[in-house]
């Protein structure tokens, strides 16, 4: 049994806190909102993010960051990409080199184009940063909270740290693999949110399964192309954090990115969609960052570019689809190829 602090009491942070609690760990679930921490302690619920779910007694809500991290043996960061730096800056003074340091956030930072672990390392320094473990894979928080069978992957620059995270989370309904491809695991988890927006847009326009299957397949090729250019292993994108996460995020109403895309396809403005969602839609921010990064790395990503034009340049969704369908002729194997050198 360990003392584990989870920073971020959204749906995913809460669901992972439940996994840890079911494994017998004492879990401190930190929220930047005192009323949310009070609800967790007094009602054993987190109704905004996981309605109808009763939280285990081993989860204690915290609002004070110092108290939440004091004497913790493991720390899991699960906050939106835009909040990573601020939370890490606040937490840094309370973190120690003997803690297991993990994150389960998915995104890329616009302008800097940094992955989550790179952002954390910049704020923490190399000594702590090189220990960071990423947890990713096809995992809706709603299903994890109900203890439905789920499989994820953990990765770190230090394999011993990944194995520690594996031991913390592994149980008979939450299976955890390790994967040495740290870059690929993070890239897959971030980029699939862009394609999920596209899948929702396609469905919102009233297109069928043929269109969505094509978008997911070609989207996976884009993910792999950029990932490999950045140093990832191609096979990672055929695994849980690639095609696995892509499938679950593109095909379910549990997915915020899919739901946001669906409303965009129906004709809603982006600002209205984000207001209606009431939660962070990581794919929007990630689309901007990846569009910039693809241009820098000279990687052709037509689906990402089309979604960027829709989100940030006001392009009509049907025109985006028309432009994709009318691209020049090519060979599928050439279009799927990635540079292994």
C-alpha cells in the first residue's frame, strides 16, 4: 500500500484515483476548487465529472497542494495541457527524487510544440524530468470508474519507473503494459484527439461509416508519419496508444473530442461548442500545435490541416471534406509509408 497523490480531479483523474484506491492505496485527489474537494470528502462523489458514481473511502479530497503532496510516494498529474506548467511550478517545491512521477494528460503545447513530459522536464529540471512516466491508451473514464475491463500502456525513459507505475495500477480489470517508445506513446495519445474531432465532424455532417473508416485509417497514417519524424517507433501506432486509443475516441459518445466534432459538423460555431461542452476539449488546442509542428517538420498532414482550417479559419466543414476527397491521385502504400531511417 502506498500514498499516492493525483493532481487533477476531472473525470480521468478521478477514475484513475479509483483504480489506485481499489488496489488498496491511500489516494489524495487534489482539486484547485475547494468545493470540489469538499464534495469528494463529504458526499464521496464528483458529480460534475462522474455523475452517479460513488467514490471509494480510500480517496480523500484536497485543496491545499502542500498537504496533498506531503509524504506522498507517487504522484500522478492529470490536468489539462494548458494547466500543466502552472501546476508543476506550484508542486515542484514539494516533489522529491524518490517519488514515482507520472502523468496521464494528452496534448501538445502550441507555439513550443512540447509534449507533456517535455513541459514537465522544463519546469522540474532533468533529474526529476527523466523519471516521468506517461500512462495512455483506450480508456474512457466513465468505463474505468465502473471497473469495466480496460488496457493501457505506461512508458518512461527509465524502464524501472515504468514498472513501478505498472505495479501501482495493475489489477484484474485494469491491465497495464509497458512500452519503451516514450515519444510514440505520448504522440499517439495527443494526436488521436485531432482525428476524433474529424470523426465527430463527419458524423455531424451525416456521412456514413465509409467516410469515418477512411478518416480514421488515413488519420492513423498522419499520426505515424509525424511520430516517426519525431523519433517514435512505427509499431507503437499499431498498439494501444495508437490505433487502440484512436478507435475508442472516434467511435464513442464518451469522447469529448468526438462530441465536439459532431456539433461542429452540425454547424455550431467553435465558441458555442466549447461553451456547451463545459469541459476541456484537448483536440482543439492540439490541432493548432500539431498544424504548426507539421509545417516545421515538413510532414504532410492533410486531415489535420483541414481540421485546423475549420477550427481557426472558419472553413466550411463540407468544403474541408470536398478538398480532402479531391486531392491528387496517389498510391496507398506510398501514402502509408513512413521514414524508418
